[in-house]
C-alpha cells in the first residue's frame, strides 16, 4: 500500500464512521494540498434508487453560494461598476425599507458581511422567470430592521439577495448569467449550476430529511429547486471538484488559467476581518467566515438547504482546502468532525472549542426567558449550572409549528454558551445587550439569527 493509499484509508475510516453514526446516505469529500486535488465518494445519491455517489456527483451547496456572490461583487468593484461603501439604494433606486434611516445607510459592504441589520430570512417564491429577483423587491419594505447597519453581526440571507438585485441593475442582465460569465467560466467551473433542469443532465444527489427530530429515519425531500430569488444567497448546485477550483483561486493571485479575474486587493479584502461574528466563527470578512485556529487561519463557509449540508474550509497560508458535501439534513454533524480531522492531519491546524466555565444558577438567571423572531421561539431556562433551550420552528418550510427536543447549553464565558449535544457539539450561541436603556437583561439571543427577548 502506497503512502497516499494509507492516508486515504485513514480518511476513509473517519468518513465511514461519521456517515454510519449520523446515517448520512451519501457524501463527497475533496482535498486540495500541495497543488494536488483528491476527490472521493461514499454512499448513495438516493435511498430510493440506491445509485452510488460518484466524486463528480452534484450536490446543493447552499450558503457557500454567498462567497461566489461576493466574488462576483468584487469583480464589479474592480470594474468600477459597484463600490463597497456606497449605499445599496444608489444601485436600486426603487428600494423601500421599513426603517427609512437604513435605506440610505445600508452599504454594499454591509450586505456582504452580515451587518445590514435586516431580518435575514426572506424566502418568497417569485417563480423561475428572469424577473424573479426584481419581483421580490417590494417585500423588502416589510423586513424588520433588527439593528442599525454596521453595528452587529447577524446572519442575513436577505443582504445577499439585495446584492444580487444590485448586480442585475448595474449589468442589465440576470444574476445567474452574470455569475456564469464573470465567475464560473473564467475559473473553469464546468459543473456548477443554479437550476434543476441543468443538474438533471449529470449525476446528482437528492436531499434527505429526518422523519422526526433526532430520528435516524430519513425520507427524500420532494422539494428540490429553491425559489430563484434566493440564488445569490444559496442557489448553487456543484461538485467538490469545482469547489476546490474555487478555493484554489482564492488562495492565488487573482488570475485563473493565466487570465486576470480579481485584483489581489479584492481577494485580500474578502479575507480581511470586517466584523466580530458570533457562534459560527471568530470574525467575518466579505463572504468568508474567519476562524483563528491553532496553526493557521481558516476561512470558509457552510451551506444548508432542504436535505443537503455542505462545508468548505480553506487555509490560504498552508495552500490547503477541504470540501464536504452531503445529502442529509444531519450532514453537518458529519462534515465538521471530518473537516477537523483533515485540517489537523493534513495542514497541522487544530480547531478547538472553549472549555466550559462555572456559573451559579442565580448568575445564569439573567438569560432565562422567551425569545422570538419571525421564524420561531426560543425558551431559555436555567438548570444545574447551564441553560436549557427549547426551539419552536415556525419557518415557511414547516407545515405547522414544530417543537424541537430540549438542548443543553453550557457557559464558555463572555455571555457565550456552547451546545453540548453530539449533533450540535461545539456550536455556540450568545446573548447580546444592544441599546437596552438600563434594562439588565439581554436584548437578543443570537443563534446566527437574532431572537428578540419577549417582555
């Protein structure tokens, strides 16, 4: 057995363990190191057909699409068609927002680093026509302004959809056509698409969702195509091979196949810390999340759609990247330990989680209560030096409100807690004091999205 085969056998063992542990039907993993690309596949594309996953099988990559959208924006910045610190309303003259002050202060930069303050989950099906993004624009007037632009990090799909509308306005073409011309084609991404009718021509996985929370039983998600208006935030269907080409470009000098695509300054700006994040990363750049790990800085992004989970992690200083794509709603539970193992063994980078700290129940009482947003409620109670959280899901993808199983959180300092269940191990949430006017209680619970404290 060669040295490379021995390494693969070790990776194979790790992947098979996680897929069995979380009952993930299928997975592809791509690794870029020392200029070489390795792509592997496990499992099946569909539990119904049993067709095996191939290394070039297409998966939905969800919000990794945001880094592609940002790359397109930076291309237009280099061309002088967009400017990061110009209000997005200057490119979208008919934009209306619930908060008039935000109308003239949300910049293109705010849309790309999740600091616009807009309620971030606006998914409305405007059809598959070329006018889908434009038809979604009136709905932005009803989105809650959670905080002033630039003041907090709050995960926000809506900001990227605004950026997509701005792209269409300045170019006079569709967002998807612009992406194909200015990003996919120059980078040689021949297996990256937006539409089901494109994906169906190639080996493609279908998504699987749990029958019940915490259940090992899965069923195929019959919803595949996302609403077209969310394509800038999460619509790409791709392969680990194309994701590694994309990662290699972002570890380079801005050229692809010898041709300039982005300036070195724009590449660096995307990777420069822009705002302190919470829970999902240490900081956020433009598009990329940023984690300061032991042994190097990791930039990346995760992706979640109905029945698919994806993760791309890149260490520019080590010229290393790993992409993981799964066709399960529990896929992230497998993606993260596989990624941590690969970062450690191939790049010498260790992702660690903070150790719990000790707080008395009376010190924890300040966090207890009900928190709510447009998509659900979070009830926080105190028990034995930690917090319990019960989420009620009211998202448009849930036919009726669904109460999720209780999860346990332990304090790790600085109003920050970590979920301790195996499926969410290491995921952090925090509590935010924001313009409280003397109220001793936190204004928000932040789990990527903000939940307002009720009462």
